[in-house]
C-alpha cells in the first residue's frame, strides 16, 4: 500500500462502481469537499476533482506525466495491453514530434475544406431521421454521423467502420481497472485489433483523406512506417466515441432543458457555444490518469513519486467555485476554460474537427427539427471512462 501523508484525506468512494458511473455528480461534490487532493482507498490512487487543481495537474505534464499511461495502470509497473498511443501516452520530446505531425494534418485549411462536407452529411442524416421520426439517438445519430463524416475525413475505406466503435470502447474501458466492463470490452479484441491496424495502413487509406497525410512524415524521415500506422490509429480512439457520446448527451440535455432547444432554434448561430456547454455539462470524458514523476505538492498536500493520480474533468466542469449554477444547462453560458477536451499539451488534438462536426449537425437540426422528445426510458452506459447512453429512444418532429 502507498505510504500516505498524514494530512491527505481518504475516501472509500469507488469511481468505477455502477452507482458512481450512473450518477456521478453527488460523488463529485463529496470528493471536491475533501480538498485539492484525496486518496481513494479502493484503488490505491489519488484523486483531484476541483477545477483549479485539475487544471494545475493538466498544465504540468513533466510532473504529472502521461507516458506511464493515462489509465489506472502504471506502465512502469505493468505492460500495457496494446501499443501505447503516440499522442495520449507519450511525453516530450516524443509527444511534441508526434503531435506536430497530426496538427499539421488538421490544419485550419483542411478543416475549412471539410466543413461543407460535414454540413451536407448533416442535412442527409437529419432528413432521414425526420422521415423515420422515432429512432435511437445513440446508434442512429450519435454513432452514425461521426462514423460517416469522420471516417470519410480520415479516409477509411473499410466497410466495417463499426469496428471503430468497438475499438474506442476497448481503449477507454481499458483506462479503468480490469473489472467486468474492461473484460466485456476486451472480448472483441481478437477481431477488432487486427482490423484497426489494417485499416490504418498506408495501402488501405483513401488517397484524399487526412490519414494518408500522416505517412508524409514517413517519407520525410520523421516517423517510421509502424509509428505512422499507430498515429493514424489515434484518430480512431480520439475522434469517434467521444463525439458520438457528445451528440447523444446533447439530445438528452435539450430534452431535459427544452427552453435551451427553443433558444437554439431561434438563434442557430448558438450552435458553437451550445457544443461547448454540452462538453462542460455532460463531459463525455469523465476521467484521465497521470503519474507523478517526482514528489510534488498540490495545494497543501504532498503526493509521492510514481503514484497514479485520477483527474476528474467531469467534476471540474461542474465545480461551483468555477461555474455559476453549474448543474444548469445554458447554451449562452461563457464556457471558456471548460476541460471537456482537456488542456495543455495533451489537450485533444482533434478538438477542432469534433467542433466542426457537431456544430454543423446542431445548426442543421436547429433549422429543420421542431421538437425532440424521449419516447422510451433511456439506458445509461456503464463505462469506466466515458459518460453517455447505451440507448436513447427519441422522436424528431
């Protein structure tokens, strides 16, 4: 067991219990009240839940590193179940090199060129769902839209794109402990892992997508061929699941706060701040982990070296010390500083792409969809890292 500093508060709260996953916000409040950092006895890890200190951890990547894994497992003590992400799970200088390659690919010019494509596909899917009227907002909208537009943007030629959802589920459940959720997700590994690596290879990517551009760094001697394939793989884990959950979370939020849907319909240009508020209010990414590289102070407490630290973006994004009326969904709120995409050098590299996708979708919805209602009881998703729904039956009118 970890040798604790005598004044660090301890909690028996289990962030991977079904109760916590399904309804985390009361637990967040309890953990925030313990101070800048606490110790979670169930998993022998530290937790940071207040906005100020979550941001402080994210802004100190050399002290709270990602290279030992961004899940509960410490790669310095146990091998990872897959080749680590070259973006999420590396530290400078490797991280700097790898992120620069992706950032070059996701240039403002590239995003502007994709915007028209996103708007066209948004019109197609919303028209289809209006004709259908009743559907599952998770499968038929949240997953279907990014699988189409993001898959096309990256240049995925395989007709088995749904494997990308299974892969993301493996990756993000894999950030938690080896519980039932982890084991269920990994049951697809033998099929999905080879598919992902094959789909990301140079020969299997469209010649006009973003993915193939990663291989320019191979041709110029910056990356190896395997590194480029692994970097393209990062698109899968970063660009589909979280966007899918953000979309279904948006539908639920607008149904729960119908006055906000009315506000968006009256002013479709609010699609941009609406997406930011969705990320704050119902953060798809609830937690990440970091590992201390040295004994370090956080607030008035000292965390030992080589310890796992859980950082809760979900809690930080509803911290009343940062946000006024944090439990209210308000698309006109000033959301600057929310941590839905993280922050610092490990902030989501594809965040502008996700913004472009969802803003296009919300703008089209605001123009075409009169009302949204839930038709059956939603089913919350049990997941080690992400917050969303397993099913969300709704009706578009």
